[in-house]
């Protein structure tokens, strides 16, 4: 099995629709740190699991410097954003999304954590 990890920064804003009062219900932004984990049993014809630049480009070209409430069809929590990134990245099995140094959401397609 081959494994790769791609880490990149993504700027964006969101407001959360929550069942309780929170300052996060107001529009605010983060410089998100995203770590994408991909794997494959065999390499593609270029000798890669997935091209590192394709991972970043696919996600940042759509989300970077955007309003996530307008771009995504769900409440844009870090957890939901992690799932969306995983679903939109070839060979991805895990995504970590940090909205700040101490607040990190992890989504995985299996029980590997």
C-alpha cells in the first residue's frame, strides 16, 4: 500500500447555523490548515497515488477566499468541510481540518484513527 499526505492552507469565511447561541453564528473567517491523506494499492501510470498539486488545486480553486455558506450545500462546520474535501479528492481516506491551532476536525472513511 502506498500513502501520501498533502498539507495546505485555505482562507475562507462561514457562519454556523447552530441550535444554541454562539458567536460562530456571525460571519467570520479562518485560515484553515487542511491535511489530506490518500492511499492506493498500486501507483497510477505516472507512478503516483495522486498528484500533490491536483489535491490542492481541486480544493483551493473552489473554496479558497470564499464564503463557505454560499459554496457548500450544508452547514459548513469543520467536520462537514473535512468530509466534503475527502469526497472530492481521489484516493482520499482521511482529512484533518484545523480552523485554529487548537480546533481540529478529522473525517475518515474507515476506523483507522
